[in-house]
C-alpha cells in the first residue's frame, strides 16, 4: 500500500525527485490539451481501462512493458507528459500528497522540491502544473472521447511490427480515430466537432501514428548493437 504524506516544506525539505524512472514507462496517459504538444514526438492512441472498460488516451513510448525506447540517460529529452511529470504526487481533497515509496523519489540525487527560503523549486512547479493539467484535462478528454464514440469514430488499430531478428511484436487493445468515418460525417456533425475543438485532436492523433515506425526503427537499431 502507498505511504501517503501531505506535501509540506518542513517535512520534505530534503526530498528530491528524479526523472530516471521514465525509462520504465512504455505508455502514459495524456489529456486533450497535451495532444498538440505530444504529437510531434509520440504516437497517440486510445485504449480501455482494464477495470472499467472506459476509453482513455495515451502516448506509446515503447513496444514492451517496462522499456521506454525514447529516453536518453533514463529521461525523456522531449515533451514529458503530465502523467510522468506528476509521478509520486497526487491530489487529495485539494491538497498535494505524495507516495514516499514511489520510484521517482531519490535520497541523494534528482531535483529538490523546495528552495532554501521554502519556496517551490522549478521541479515542484512543474509537478503542480502537471497535476492541474490532469485534474482539469481528464474530464474534458472524457467528454471528447464520448463525442468520438457517439459518431462512431474510434476503431481498433492493428500494430504489428517485424524485426530483423525474425521476431514479431503485436500491440493489442489500441484504438485510433478513423479518418474515413470522420470524413463521411454530415456537415452539421463536423461543424459540431470543429466548434468543440475535436477536429484538432483528431488530426493530431492520426498524424502522430507515424511515430510507431520510429519506435520500430529504434528497436531494430538496438537489436543490431545487442542492446535489445
């Protein structure tokens, strides 16, 4: 069970947070506001929550659990999703709480959370922004997904990759927006999606699928130098 503690500068002045555990994340949830920032770097796809069956959006950073193909020295060099930025930090009754057992916290390395004068460091400000992004963005993203579903726009996607060592990887349980279905919608429906800013999300998501090939190329390169 997590060890929850309310974040405060007296108790956690020496606590540091590290990005090194980015290397173990192959998938991270994102919200609608993150689509334009994430799409230049990662494939964005939809999947279902294993317990509720509800759809949510996320970025794929690796092809196998526990292996992020995009980190450099353990951390992501490009856009870092809010779900990763906030790791170990949560909101409970309007207060920030932390899970002291989370791998993101390190005793002697990483970034401090508080300045000497007790003010939040840049690292903590990024966490606060990430928590706000998720808190505000998850309901808005759920609403956008409901609209996509109402118009029949989500469809399963076949992600099957063959590698130079003869192995094949298949990623199951992923969904994409169907541009064919989108382009077949009546004008009134398209206008409604446009006014809700859903069209921007749809084109950012479908355009990001090109990065799946990038992940395949990176894994192939690791095979050739013996790192995979």
